[in-house]
C-alpha cells in the first residue's frame, strides 16, 4: 500500500515529517539528516516537548485557542472587553494580532476555514461555540478576521449570515491585507490598520 508506514528508520522519519504542513519530500529529508547529525539530547528534547504540549495544552473553554488553564490568559484578563470578539482561523493568528497592539477585545478561534475541496465544512469548525458566546448577550461586535482567501471569505460570509439576526454588529477586517496572504505572517502595522479600517457586513 502507498500510505503504509516504512519500516526503515530513516524512511519512517522522513515519512512522518512529511505529514507536517508545508513540508515536502526534500525538506523532510533535509530535516531528517539534520536531526540525525545532532546529539541524542536534541531529538529527546523535541520528543519531550511534543509530549508535554500534547498532555498539557487543551482548548480554552471560551475562545478555543490552546491553553494550559481551562480559560486562556486573554479570556481571563479583566482589562479586556467582552463586547468585541475577533474571529480568526488559527491560534497563531492571535499572536499576530497581539503584536499589533491595536485590539483590546477577545478572540475566537475557528481552527480552520470552510473548504469543501479539503473536506472541511462548517460542522468541523468552532462556529457553534461562537454562537453560544454571542447568545450570552455581552458581545456588541464581531470582527471577522479570517484570511483574505476564497476559503476565508466564504467562512466570513457564512458566519455573518448566521449571526446577523442578533443586534450584534458584524464587521470584516479591511482588505488592505494582500489577497492570499496568511495573517500570521503579516507585520503589526498592517494588521493594526486592517483592524482600524474594518467594514460592516
């Protein structure tokens, strides 16, 4: 079978690394040889860090990002307003927005975007959890900060239609962000401007 795991230790390492996003055959091979050239402690430290993260990090019960505590630091911060929620695709997007220092609300992580070609529909995203937060009545505005891609735009429009029946304002970050760009790789100034120039949906 083509997807059967190799028995050879080197081939198995390459095979497993290729499962990571953005890692192809050549990169996986280069990484494998790099790891093998390092002291034993290097591989053991990586293995321990992976196991530690899997055991200790869980989904925040409010925003669905990864957190050691049941409620993450941002959600539990009393200095941040509950009235504005910024909806992002991935936990890494939160870090990007936090670097911009332009947002004092809270976040909600979808863990992806609607993409029928990849088998991802709305049921696989954390959309119901977002609806539950809005139903609590504290939220006055939802900023849809999904990536400016076809999948991101589709997801934003779907969520906008779902929550528009409430009195909650729905806005989309400005498209000063380059089309096709990934939020986690943008600089703070660009993200700050996008937040300031958000538009209603």
